[in-house]
C-alpha cells in the first residue's frame, strides 16, 4: 500500500516521498475497485491510504535508524505486519465500516501484507543496487587516484633523469675550464646558479608556464654559449599570451639538447637554433629548428626523446604529439604539439 522503494527515502525528500506514497496507494485503490466492483472506490481509497501511510510512517521510523543487514530485515518482518494492523484499525475508525470481528477481515490484511511485501522487496533491491553502485564508483575513484599517483611518480622519475645529465655535463665543463680559463669557469658557474634558481623555483610551483620553461632555456643556452662560443647561435620567439600558458617542466629542454648534440655540435663551424612557440588550431605548437648535420643515417633519438614521448603519453595521451622533420636546407625540426 506504499511504494517503499520511494518512501524509505523520505529523509532525502519527505514531501515527494509522501506524495509518491499517496499516488501509489490511490492506484491500488483503483485496482481493487476494478477487480472488486462490489466495493466502491471511496471505501478502497480510505483503506488503501490508511494502511499504506501506516506502513510508510512506521517503517520509515525504524528503517531510517538502522544499517542494512540481517538485523534490519528481522525488524522489518515484525514492523510490516504491525503497521498493517495499525493501518487497518485506522481504516475501521475513519470509514466507520468493518471491525476485527468481521469474518472477512483477513482479506485487507493479506492485501496489505502483499503490497507491503512487494514494496519492501522493491526497496531492498533498489537499496542494494545503490550500495553496489556506490562501491563501484568508489573503487573507480580509488583506481583513478592510484593511476594518478603512478603517473606523477613516473613523471618525477623521468624529470629526474634529465636534470642530473645536464648538471653532470655542465660541472664537467667547469672542471675542464678551471685550470685553463678560471674567469670563463666562474661565468659558467654563475649561469648554472641562475639556471638552478629558476629550476628549483619551478619544481616547487603548482602553476608552471611556458614562460618559466623559456626562462630556464635561456639560462641553459647561455651556459652552452660559454662552451661553444661563436659556434652556437640561438633565438627564442614567443609572445606574452603564449608564455602564460601552462606547460610541464623540462619537456622542451631535451629537444634543445638533442638539436645541439646531434645537429649543431658535429657540424663544422657550429650552427643556429630557433625556438618558436605559437598557438594554432587550438593547440600550443613549439618548434625547435636547427641547421645542423641533419638525420644522417638514422633519425636522432636516445633517452632524451624517449623521455619526452613517455611524458607526453602520460600527461596528454593521444592529444600530445612529437614529430621530427628533416629541413630542406639542412638540419632537423622537432615539432611539439600540446592541447591548450
């Protein structure tokens, strides 16, 4: 006589639950009138509402205070017949017809137990579905959080693989310059100090930008300029809007290192490198172009580019792209595209 699958949720929306119960009880009264034409609708309506709302009120009171489980089902097996009895007594009083001594009193009792049991089964099944759905969602959240932690740990490992390589090379250069050119070694250490200051500040920041990365690259290239002198020429081009875009740390430097190591350094007389950042088709596009020796027999690669590709996949999936192109005039262009 009450839609328990909705009624038990009264704590969430009591008025709506009551209205739903009244509608459900009215539908039962209509059904009983159709199958029992000797009873008028008003009689069935009063009995249906009294018994149904009693089931609603009594069972809501008890069930809302208990956790799902065998104990709750045991209590419900008692409160259901009790609420039917209370509702039937109320129907006798309101309608002025019928009594417990009536020979056919068993009929409304059975009807109340049937629809009450039907509603309770519906409720407990829907409740179980809600519990299972919540558990599945929680497991998914836990899985996503675990994968996020794994990706972050992987990214930290990849970044850690880049920085020591650069530091060791720079310190080796300082060591070689100390005896032959102490002033140059001092300038190199000053540039390294500037680079470390920016790098440490960036790794502690939660909002790294492309501008931060380019500032690091400028210091990095100034360090290399001390080593290569006139053999290395470079240019960085990026407007202010582009510099404000979020950008993962140490994602661009491996491309620059690759261009210098495989392109400019082997070339007699050195060469030039251009780093250009633009926004095209809703994506951030970075191009590192050198006029060095080019691909030679095989495309330049190694741990640096593998590192970049691994981080792109971890951070952006298929939306991140790295492509190496051979320039018609010589050298290589590394094109990096990231979603904005």
